[in-house]
């Protein structure tokens, strides 16, 4: 296997953790149906409660992905700044 720089591994780990975090956050959307059955009242129907939960999950996942992208940009800049210099012959 080719020897990669430490920052390459940091970028791969960051992207992997971001994807794992987003999938874990999106998987919580399946639990909103159980909570909405107990919380429906005259102001909010069960369907409206489920839709609000889905919107909240989508916003949460979007925030996670934006946070991950910002971290990717910072790590990419560090990766470019620490690359070895090539000699011109």
C-alpha cells in the first residue's frame, strides 16, 4: 500500500466521521412516529407532527453536512500547505 501523508489520513477520517454522523442523524427520523402518537392534540395533528419532525431532521442533517464541509475545507488547506516541495531539475 502506498504511504500517504498524515493529513491525507486526517481528511479521510474527517469525511468518514461526517458521513457516519449524518447517517446517524438521519436515522433518528424513524423514531418521530412513536413520539407523535402521544403528542397529538387539538393544535397539531399526528401527520403535521410527523412532517415537522421530518423537516427538523432534514435541517439537522444539513447543518451536520455544512459543518463537515467547513472542516473539509480547513483540512484541505492544511493538506495543501504541508505538501512536500518538488525539485525542479
